C-alpha cells in the first residue's frame, strides 16, 4: 500500500470581485473559471461553493465560500467577497415645456409672454429612483413629479432644476431656462 494521503487539496478562489448593479436586484456575477483545485495524490472529488457562478448577487457584500474534498476525505475551504455597488447617476431629462393659453412649446432659453409654464421630465435609474426634487430660481429643492407647473411668474428669466437621487445617493440633474416678458410693454411708444 502507498503512503497515506493526509494532504488537503489546494483550492484556489478568485480575488474579491466588484460589479456595478444592473437592476434593483443587484448584478449577475460569474466566477466559475476562477475556482480551481489540485490534489497531490488524486483528483479532488467535489468542489462546491455556497453560491453559483452566474447568480444574481444583491447590492452590498456577499461572502462566497467554496469547499473541495479529495477521495479520502481531506477538505479545503476558501472564501472571497463579491461586492455589488451602485455608482451610476440617475438619468434625468427635461423633455418639454409649454405655456398655458397658447399651449406653445418653449425651447430651452426661449421666451413667452405667459407667466405660467408646464414642464415635463423623465427620470430613469437601473436600480431605482428614491427622490425627485425641483427647484425654481435657486430656491430650496422640494419634492415634485412630472409634469410640474409654475404660475404667476414674474417677468424676467427663470431657471428650473430637476434633481433625481437613487437609493445609493447618486444624483442626476437637468436644468431649463426661459424668460417671461410682456411684448406690449416693450413695444415702441407705449408706457
């Protein structure tokens, strides 16, 4: 009979893995090719990890433990961490601005005689939006939804900022500027 095999298999697992979230559930992470084992006497019979390569891992840290066992029952165990993070800013876009009465679309930087505006915007984020806020003319941001309307605006230039925040605290912003003027006040010979 040969020498007794008392040496555990050598189990190799990947370095810690960090992936960007692709949905509210997290991200699919593959690691199968990086989990290997060697045994100096015989092939390790069984290599298993407590998560499968290709599983969807939640946002945050997940420890993955892999185990190998050779034919005579020698065991090895190694762990690595999969981190799924959300570092991507939400996407927010002001898509339309119209004044009342004329119901005319106003371009960014445009002018209207009407002291009212209705602004439509779209906000998207792969993980999910936590908060949507608007701010008119540099005032404090307050919660808002699309479309947002402002009335009784003073003459002059106005700016609306829309800020969207996701669960991880990433923010996206879009601004829109327009001018309210009264054309008859600017007409020659009128006081």
